[in-house]
């Protein structure tokens, strides 16, 4: 069998900690954003799908790390345990972390309360993007460590980059994750751009007014088939079969109107997977709740999937968890893996009337996932597009 | 396991005038060393962070003479650091309504590569790597893998940095400038006529590498609480790069067998010395162990705050006449990257 195996999963979301909580939330459809608890954030819209404060007990090793790093390490802890990785695999593992803002939330806190003391060697500038390194340090891993910051596509990029490392034979095991936490700067910039919905994240609805940020992290353990089989991995959830990376090269924030590059990302992912559109049983769209994004993604899905489009169910993760930024692609991938694994597409969160211009099928009742492939889309500011094709083992 | 190699056909830099650093390691770039209006034109670039000015200028140099590319792999640590701090002050002291709508999108660090992509219609893809200190060197490895897997036929490899917010600890060691390399798969380049043709502008310089230089890079991680593992990991990475004929001559294998992590590389290096080694290192425990493993065989350059200097050293090595160079760098957080750079004359 081709592709790279997914043998472990982890997730931290507004629903709490753990993949079981994520799936339970997906099947019950209950969530709600809350006002961001930041008295210093002078913004018009401040809703957030926040990770509950006591969702998990953070590792004692995280020190002064910010929330994004704590979420990242917790999701990786779950995934590593789920995959049954031993000390040797943990030490050899590559880590690829996707995050848009990294430790920005911690930096914002330090800006007001003072920076933590250094290590005694004089003041050292600390990058916002230390999240991936913190994960490898926690694991005690020697393998390559990459942090990729392609904004809201970063989590999916991390999975694709990690899968490529495994495919290239550079490492036998890679851990890919996406993580994001509240950032005052990110919230304020979206607020300034008028891109935040005052009610909730309502992708593909008629009266959507923008997105609503969420916090969270998700992690997957990726292995070559040979390695997973040799070590008798407890289970294989799914396989990463293909990925398509493209760039609009069009505008800082607006998607290319004809969606040519997001269409190419989907087509290239399917081609790399050796699959056809008729093989896809579920699509986890990017679908942020912003007017243009949802409209263009809907149009391109109709174009790429043609006569099959109407019969392929979509599951909108953001309708449940909000837009988790750099974690979104990884959380979407974990959701897609769960759908393939369970064989069921949960009912989408009931959000109101669907936009008739968004001609996609968002089942309001549980539907079977009748085919073996899932397509995951993730897009970002700067015209970054990535599509992943996952397959049941 | 060896890192895929790629061919560099052109490199361009935009850097402050030398010397860029004082003896104590602080930045010395004179005010006004870079004028975006002179380099990019009077219109359309006002509302961009400085790191984008540097990057776009270097890319124009690199893509002169009709050179094309499909995508970009960019490394940066501090491109939007100062912007974040300024925006944060506005939101805390005033309101988000006071933010510039033109600058607001650039809170997202990937907008640097995004702007570059839109300026040159790089629809292949763009990746923004932010791994501390090594993201520039790492971009070589990621680009080589992407080219080998057919995700593009020609890529830009870049690093750009801008001075962090002055209020942040260590900000006076922040970097300014950009490097852009044009990379292709080895098989796609005519290797005849090797040589370097350099040009210089007011703030940047560019070199066309006729015949192409080659680069390959490897990355690994040294847990900061286990810095003693640095030497062994470095040896494995260099074996992966194919240095010294790998273990076939007994060198690497012997070093590892002998417990190379406890000693330096001198007993492993060939007697004639091998390539020149340039190490961009700070004073962290990880970097100190790397430096110790290098046994004084490397020229050590004090690391600044970002990921630019290691790629600056790659560009310098590509412009060297004949000498192969190993460039390496490490972060206090544990990221380590090393690249083997072979200039055109030595291919």
C-alpha cells in the first residue's frame, strides 16, 4: 500500500482535550464562542472559541511557554501515546509544527508584564516561533525540527511537509501538528479588516459576516508503512496519499476570484494520490465564514468535482470550533481521519439558512462516508493553498 | 538518507554596509542605509514592513535578466516582530480602529513571501519557515525536497529579517537585510561555463552563477537539556550530506564507534582538512557543544537574532572562486542546520 501511515492522533480544542472529546463534539454539534478575556484588547469584536482553562494539566516541562506551546505539547503527548511510540521512535522523530502566530500571545503578555529572566548570558532576543522546538525538546527528539508559518494553512502544510520527509526516507517517524492560541494582535487586525462575525463562525450561511477565531492544536504521528508494520503499530487510522500546494500570487487577503489556484491544489492532490473525484467520500473545506472565501471554495468544488459534487458530503469543522488559524488544517485533517475511521460524516452544526450561492452539500443529519478518500482544504492570507488527500488504510 | 542537492544559478543580497556588527555583537547599520523608494520605486511600497522591502529588492536582483521561478521557500524569524509590537501598543493604548488598514494584513508573517509571490506571479507555492536561527538554511533542505518530489521546477530560497522592536530584550542584535537564491534541480542545469558574474546596486548585489553552484542541507535537533548529543548528531548530519565519502572510508563510522560525542571532529576529518567550515553560533549550551565538536576547525561568526546570517554565508560561499564550504548554525532552542555549498568553479 502506498502513502504515509497515520498511526496516532491528538487534539485540544474549545471542546476540551482529547480526540474523543473532539469526536463527541462533532457528533453532538454543541459549541459557542465566548468573549476573549483580555482587558487590554480594545476591539469591536472579541469572540473566541477558547480552550477551557483547565482542559488538561500542562506538562511541568513547559516553563514560561505560552498557551500555543502548551496546546501543542498536549496534542503531541496524546498522539505519541496513541501511536504507542517507544523511546527510540520518540528520539528519532522529526517534528513539523504549523502555527501562524506562534508564541505571540506570550509575547503580548510579556510586553505588559515584563519579559522573563534570561539564562544569565545577557539579554537574548527570542523569536515568537519557538513552538516546534519546544515540542522536540519535550520529546527529547533528535530528528529535524521545522516550524512552518503559512498562516491559516500552516497545520496542513506541516502534515504535508512531514509526510514528504517520511516519503523521502529522511526519517521513519514524523510528528506533525498545528497549534494556535489567542493573540491580541491577530484579533485586532482581523477586527480592523472587518473580517470578524459578531455572532459565531457560520461558514456557507446566507448571513455570514466573517470568521471567529478559535484556539487549539492537533497532532498526527506519521510513519512509513514499513516502519509501522515492523514495530507492529497498534493501529493505522489512515494514510496521507497526496498533497497539492499552490499560491494565488494575487492579493494579500482576498482570494483569487476565479479560484484557479485552489482548483489546482485540489487537482494536484488527487493526482498525487492516484485518485479520481469519484473516490472522495467526504470533504473538510477551509470554509471560514468570510463571504468571498466560502463562495469561491464552493464554486471551485463544483468545478473540480463536477457531477459528483452534489453527492459528496462536506463537514465544516470551523462551524464547530471556529477558525483556529495555524492549527486549522491539522484539526481538519484529524477530523477527516476520524470520519474515515468511523465511516460516518456527522451532521453539520445547525447555523441557519445555507447561502444558495454556495452549492455544497452540508448534511444536517449524519451521513455515511461511503468512499475511502477524504479531501482536506486549507487556505491562508497571502494566497497560500493546500489540499490533502487521506485514505482509509 | 542523503539530503537532496540542488543547483543555485543566481544569488542576491541586500545588506547593510560592512561592518554590520560592533565588537560587542550589536547592530551598527547606519540610519537610512536602505531607501525603499530608490530600490523599489516611489509608489506602491510605502505600507510594507522593512523586511518586505529588503526581500523584494533582493528578489528583483535575483530575478533580473528574465530569470523566472515557480515558487518560494522563505525563512524568517523577525520579519514582523517590530510590526507586532507597534500594533499591540496601538490596540492596548487606543483601539484596533487606529490600526492602518494597509498594514493590518502584514501581521501575518507569511505575507512577506505572499507579497513576493504576487509581485513575480509565483503561483507554484510559497512556504514560510520560522524555525529559530536555522530557517534560512532549512529553506535549502525544504526546497531541495520539494524540487526532488516534483512540486516545482524552479524555486527561490530566501531569508529576510528586520530589526525587532527596540523594547524587546536583545533587540540590538537584530538582523536587517535579505538573501535570495534561485534554485533548480541538479538535472535541469547546463553545467558548462562555470563562473561567477557579479553586479552591485545601491543597496544590493547579485551574482549570476554560470554553470551553477550546488547546495545541500540537513537539519537536526539537539534537546537543550542534552547538549552532549550535539557532536554525534552533527556527525550523522554530515554523513547524510555525503561529506568525506561518508562512512565508506571509515571516518564517520569510526568517529561514531569511538564515541564522537565525547570528542571533537579532528580525529574524523581527513588529514588534508576537507572543506572550509563556517559556523554561525551563539553562546547557548547547544552552540557551545557544537563549537567544541568543531575542534577549532571552523571560522565562528557570532550569531545575531535571526536566521539571515547563515544564508548570507551560503551566498558568500557560492561567490567564492573554487572552495567548497560547510555552513552550520544552531539555536539556543535546539535547532541545528548545516549545508554543504560548492561554488561553480569547484563543481
